[in-house]
C-alpha cells in the first residue's frame, strides 16, 4: 500500500507548499518580531504580489524573461506599498492598544481585497511556468516539475540569506536589538522609525515575492489572501512568533503534515495541522523555537 | 462626569425594548427581518464585549462559539427532532464547554498571542463545520432548519394576526432581552468588577490575590455561552447554518460592531451592531463593494473615533456642558 513513489510525490509536494509558505510567513514573523504588529494584511500583500506578477508578465508579453522580471518587480511593488502603508498610517498606531493595530490591518484586508477585485476582476488568472523550468525530472516513475525543485532550493537559499543579513550586518544587529528591547535601542540613539519602515518593507517584499512565485503553480483568485494568512499564522505559531528558524521549521512541518495527513485522515488533512498546532501549544506555549513571553 | 440627572432617570433599556416589541405591527416583513438580525447580533457583540471591554482580552475568534451554538441547535432540531428549548439550552452549554476547552489554552498566553490562539481555535471549528459533511453538511451547510412550534402565539389575543416570522421575532426579543439582563447583572457583580481590575492592571490584580487566569477563563466561558445562545437563535432565524458563521471574518465583523458602538459602555456594542447592519443594508443597495466601504469606515474609526459612537457622544456632551458652565 505504501508505494515509495507515492510517498516521494507527497513529500515533494509537501516541501514545495512548505517553501511557499515559509517565504510568506517569514515576512510575517519578521514584521512581528520587530514591530510587534500582527499584520492581517500580509495575506493581502501576498495576493497583490500575485496579481502584480500576472500584470507584469502580461505587459512584458510571452517571452522567456518576462517571468524573471515579473517576480522581483511584483515583490518590489508590494514592498513599496508596504512602505507607504507604514509611513502614512501604521506609524501613528504604535503607541496605541494592539486592538487598533489589528483593526487597521484588517481594514487593509477589506480594502485591498475589493481593490484587487475592481482592478483585476473575479475570474481566475494564470501565469505559465517560466521557459527554463517548464520540464520535469523523472524519479521512481513520477515526474517532479523543475519549477517545484527550483522552489525547494530557493526556500533554504532565502532563509540563509535572511539569516546572514540578520546575523552579520549592522542593520541586522539593529533588527535583533529592536526585537529584544526596542525602547532601549531608541534610547541609545538608533533611528528606530527608519528601521521599522525598512522592516515593514522587507516583510512586505517577502509576501509579494511569495505571491509572485506561486503564480505558475496556483491560479490567482480573489480570496487567496484570506486563505494564506491563516496558514501563515499557524506556521508562525508552531515555530514560535518572531523566531526566524522557527518559521522555517514550522513551514516544513506544516507542509509534511498536510501532505501525509491525507493518508491518515482523508479529507481532513487541514484538521491534522490544527491538531498539531494545538499539541505544540500544549507542550511549548511559545512555539517550537520561540522564547518564553514576558507577561 | 455626572450625566444629566433627568437623562439618567429614564430607563432607556426598557424603552428601547418596548419600542422594539412594536416592530411587527409596522406590518413590513423586511422590518421584522432587520430587527431580528439586529437583536441577535447585538447580543453577540455584547457578549464579546465582556472580554473586550471588561476583561481587556482581544478575542479574534468569537464567531466560533456563535457557530457552535448555531450548529448544535440546528443539528439537534433538524436531525434529531429535539424541541427548541432543549436545543437552545444544549447549544449554550456546548458553546460554553468549547470555550472552556479552548479558553484553557488561550488564557495561558497574553495579548497578541491570546488573539492569535483564539483565531486559530476558531479556524479549527470552522474547518470542522466545513469538512464534516455527514453531520454539518460541509460547505453547503444545513438548510431548512425547522422553526420552533409557536402556534400557541396565534391563539393569544393581540398576537393572533401576526406572521410566523413576527412570532419568532418576539420570542427572540424576549430571549435576547433576558440574556442582556443576565449579562448586565454579571458585569455589575463583584465578578464583573474583578474583571475590570484585571483589564486595568493584571499584575496588580495578581498581587491582591486574584487568580487572573481563572477569572479570564471564566469570562471567556461566559462570553462563549452567550455567543452560543445568540448563535442558536440566529441559525433558526436564518433557516440554515453555514460554515461562514464560524469564519474569522465573522469574528472580525463582531469586533468591528463592538468598537463602532464603543467598548467602554455596556450598550455600546449593541448600538454598533444596529448601526453596522443598517449601514450594510443601505450601502448594499448602491454598490457591491461593501467590504471596501467597511474598510474605509474602520480606518476612520481607528484614527478619529477610537472610542466609538458612545465615546464620541460622551465627550461631545462633556464639551457642551463645560461650555454651558463657562
């Protein structure tokens, strides 16, 4: 019954989903770690990234490079949007109760969802797989698309790059300091305001990147914003809010449980993920790699 | 801070209740429909405010308990032919029990983590409603939930000429009024004062010997049970129950209602529910982009009127009074 080819296929599809999720959730975790804002609009940024990627490939026409322009282009556009949102609105809510920050980001979810509907309509949009990665690799009789392998390689590369940026650069040091004690950092004379804008843009960039990269695999539909945000929340809760490698671990676990949950509970694999989350929270309330929270 | 003594002496709640009881005699099916919707969601928003305004806990998953109440009552009445009274009671107990189970995890974390956990547990409830086809009807939900048997109302002198929907509305009004009365007693009790102390300063509350988590959990259970009560009423009113009842966007909607009315006042969330439902009706007539409008309203609320309608009116009155005395 347990065919190795089937297991491999499940494992690969789980890993691919995990890496998409990691790219998006790492942005959410980064923003939370530094700004202490739980950004509901993160899923909307992901959706806008996907629509922007479609738009740019549409403008660039069907050639071999359009996808490779669209991906960074869409991510940068979303980063810019995030920067504007942070500078104009969110900035004024830092001193206020978290409730108002949550409500503000939820307002963005509502607004961006409708704006996307007005601009791009409600029909499904698709982006073809990029020319160089359209083929597949045959292993044990199953065909693994090159694009999936690319994503599986890209996820750890992004994780490593972010980790190096956080641990080896001056800005990274500031980010870690802000996550630890932002009042102290501000008192020491660091420009915390600029850091916040930068981090919000970086987090939004990752959301947009995830949205753009997912377009060759999943069709772009209204409602994808709300679906991804709950999944991203679960990933960061499992891994530990604000913990970077925790998010990576959480995403991999999420992907594998989703892929193999089908074997145990057909049709209920999303339920298996929730059970896993509840279990993690009972054993380690701060998440797998999260620090214990000060009350 | 003292309000006008005359305005204080008028029993506003009773007046509103009596006015609401007259709605069926306006004769329009639509008005009764709107009034039922408002009454039930007003209770849901007020139950959330026990957490939000009184205990200082931001629950982002309150719709879960609304959904549990709605599904429990609907499944019992439709699939098992249970009477309405028993269905409503079971729904309330079921919602309270789930709130106890989930709340036990949620109150272990504070602030934003609490919000996320309530959201995550609510999505579990939603996923169960969405996937468990054989019991909940899955994505399609359960339709044709039976009305409670209200034939006895037709034999009463004044109520005889009314429609079934009007009869159900009067029943809802009484049950919601009852729930409001109990809720008000709860927030004015020593238990309610303890919750407020916890909201103001959890550390100090802990110092004077209050078991903060246990009180927070108690508030969570009470709020969940009232949400279940409201959900049971809503499922029958809607003639069907759907997974959307437990979705997190529903939780957000209830939160917005509470904030819009003002979480600093007992009746604030109820007023917010009325405003939001009426606004939704009006705007839907002009545009399909209600979420966009709601988002813009929410931004104005967050930046300009953070204490809601009640807060804005209160500070307006204060300014007026100061002006008069000067």
